[in-house]
C-alpha cells in the first residue's frame, strides 16, 4: 500500500537520556495526529538506542522504528556489524540503506548496497533506499542518470514481490544539512522520474503503490509545499527530526 511516511534520521546524535526524552515527547505530541493506517512515522536512532525506542513506542499506532544501516553479512566474524536478522529480533521495521553519508564517508557502493538491501528484505525489514546526486552532477545535468544508476545498482535486483516492500528516498546531496532545499518543482520532477523507473521495471501497479520520500533540509516551513506534490509521499528528515515540535509539525504537513 502506498503510505504517507515521515521518517526521522537521527544520524549520530542524542545520548541515551536524550533519545528517551525525544521519543517520549514525539509519542505524546503525535497523539491524534496520525489519521489512518496509511500514515507512518518512523524513528531511526543510532543502533544502541533501538531497544529502548522500540519499547517506548510500543502500542503507539503508526509509530515504527528503523535503523540507519544494516550489515551486508548475515552472521559470523564481522566485528562491529549489526545484521538485519538481529535488528528484526528487536522489532525494527525499516532500515535506511545507501544514505549519501554512508556512500561518501564509508565508501559504500552499489554492490555493497544491493547486498544490504537483500539482507533487509530477507529479514522482512523494509529498506528505505536512498538516492540522490551531488551539486556538480545536478549542475552538469547528469542528475537523472546518477539516480537511475543508483537504483539499478542497489535496488532493482529485487523481484516484483520484494520491491513492493521497499521505500525510496530521494535526497539530493547538495540539500542535506545545508538549509538549501530542492524546490517543490525540482523535487517533484525527480520523484516522477523515479516512479517512472519503478514502472518501467516492475509495472504500473507496483509504481502507483510505491512510496517515494524527499530528504534534504525539509523543515516545518517547507514540508507542506513538498508533500503536496503528486509524487512525493513524505519525507526523510535529518536535523528537524531532533526536535519534537519541529518533527511533529512536519508530520502534520502530511495532511489526511
Ligand atoms: P537534513 O534534514 O538535516 O538536511 O538531512 C536530511 C537527511 O540526510 C535525512 O536522511
């Protein structure tokens, strides 16, 4: 089912006490805000906070927990890794995979990401697969090609049944943490393109039911104009997800 989603990517922020405080505040403030089962709010804290956050959101309808990554390995001698299977045992529902910060700082390429996606799907965790171009790639006009190859390399190996349980997040790298947002027109143009790629590969029915989120300096002040676009089904939020009031304002922008 095509869902309207707001996901908060906390990145490397919040200690134990702060993560509990933020989760409790969000839980309190979204009471009555999420209208139907077609709306979902996802909190993606650092790995070590996941257990606490899962316990805190228990019983809150429409509030789910995601990880910011998962291992490409299933199990074994891989020091420091956390597998999708372990995450599933903590009731993690989503995993962000292929964030530009992972691609950039940790050199994750399409081959690695496709394996992470496979692991997540195997453990029945929904990948939130990120794609997006650098500023120079947009300026040179290659942004559509870049996004297309990111999707083809990292996500489109999945079968039709598997892809139905995935979400794509378009995050232009030049808009992440910069205060510079894609205009609704720029974002809509890319989201339409992405949905078109899903349609080409998996057919119209899958494409129509697919959620594509926008990420990159999405704030209470611009969320509505972005979410009102035809092919934008919500947002993947960084900075503004660290403040309960801002985050809940963004959730409200999903509308009914
Ligand atoms: P900002 O909202 O801080 O720009 O971050 C976006 C992002 O990277 C979400 O994954």
